[in-house]
């Protein structure tokens, strides 16, 4: 009887682990699939003609603005720790 319990327990645990893995794989595929641009024959022709592929995605990051914000952050004064 105890052997049957452990068999059912491990089978149930295996089913839960497999279903969690499949669910995670589906969610990751959906998330990654939306962010990747689709490269078809027209896109390849554009790459060959111009050397770059322009998509309708969000504009790229403004590196100068990021650098200014980082410099402003690190130039702030900080409270010194209490030495007791």
C-alpha cells in the first residue's frame, strides 16, 4: 500500500513539473516572439541595399541623456554614515 502511495505521489509530482515547464515555455515563447522583428525577403533586400534594417519598433535609447542622468546621479552628495 505504501509503495502505491509513493508511485502515485511521484507520478503526480512529475505531471506537475512537466505542466509547469510547458506553461513557462509557452509564456517565454510568446514574450520573446513579440519582441523579435520578422525578417522576410523584403527585409533582406533592404539590408543588402542599405546595410541596415529599419523596423517600426520603439525609438532607440538616447545614450547622451542616459549618460547625463548617470553623471548627475553619481555627482550627488550623500549623507555620511553615523560613526558611533
